[in-house]
């Protein structure tokens, strides 16, 4: 139903959509064993690189993207709950709207995570006139920001 409703959208409609999401970036944490060999070489135990203890560094990033460009990327301390999410929006949403969105309005697009659907977050959205677009549940493949985080 969501796709059927959007098939009549024009490029001008999509120009007004801002996709938001968060992702965790981890550096120095890898449990995979590595094997260094040429394509035609068979299995040789001495080619296996031993796992090493490494320090792990991770950071949670909240970001957004729209047709006009990449918006703010903000580090997030700890886990995101409703209050923290509203603080992130308060600090980062308005500059993105001022910089990238046409004057004729915008559609805010998150990924339907429970924290985004909490009562207090929904009240915050209404209070601040944030135009949320409906989004199918369990559909991260539709969010272009998900594909940016993967690659």
C-alpha cells in the first residue's frame, strides 16, 4: 500500500524527503580468522593469521541525507531513548531543514524504530510541527541511509 501510494510521486516530492537513521561504527573488533593465500593454493595451516587481542572502539552516529545533500552527523552517547532522540532532533534537525529543504515543506523519514514511535516522541513531533511520513514496518531496505551505512 505504501509503494502504491508513492508511485505517483514526482522528483519534486522526493526532493522534500529527509531520511534519518543511526548506526554504530566499530573499529578494532573482528573475530574472523584470515587466510592469506593465492587463488590456486590449497589449504596450508601456516597461512592462517592468528587472532590478536585488539582494543575495540565504537561510536553511535545519528545522521540524515536528502536529495540536496548529506545533513548533520552527530555522535550519540549511550543508547537512544525517547528523550535522547528528541534532544538529537532539537540540536540537529533545524539546521538541516534550513540548509537543504525547499520552502514548500518537507517530509521527515525515520525507520519506524520503537523509540521513534513512543508517545513522548510523537507529542514532540506534533508540538514542533515535524511532518512525518508514514513508513512500512520492518522495511529498512527502503531507507537509503541504511544502504549508506552498509557500504
